[in-house]
């Protein structure tokens, strides 16, 4: 047996977007039914799984692996916020349960 979090409580929804947003980017609500990429440590509502044709599929819950920027997130409950195509440790962020950190790949896996 091995450790697995794939599919746990995973939920996605489709939103409008005014721009193409990179896969695995943190997004925020920008207007009704529309998301935009976060920047500068803004709280995020989800992580983009696909984006094309003016629409983005956004994961709103479940296990997520995303790139991080700035300081290395700690395992356990950590405040994360959006920072372009990555997430970052930030006092402005929301608390998420960080379950693993890969410093070599600069990725963090957490539960939303």
C-alpha cells in the first residue's frame, strides 16, 4: 500500500475568464461568473485545471499540487495566497492543510 490523496473531495466548476490563465495558477473571482489570475499575495478561490476559449475549469476543493514562490511552505496548516502562476506563503492568504513540499521541484501539495 502507498500514500494517495488523488480524487479526495475533488470538485471543479467552469467559470468565464477574460484572458488565458496558465494551468495550475491560483485564481480569484473578478466579476460575476468570472475568474482572473491572482497576483501579489491575493487570496484565491481555486486552482485552474484547464483554460481555453474564454472559460476556465477551476478546482475548488480536494488535493492540489501547485508551484510555489517565495519562502518554502511548512507542512501543516499554512496561509497560502496567489502569486501569478504560483502560490506563496502570505499572512493575507487562507489556511490550507499542506501535506507535502518538494523543494527541488518547488511544488506544494495541499488540501483545499
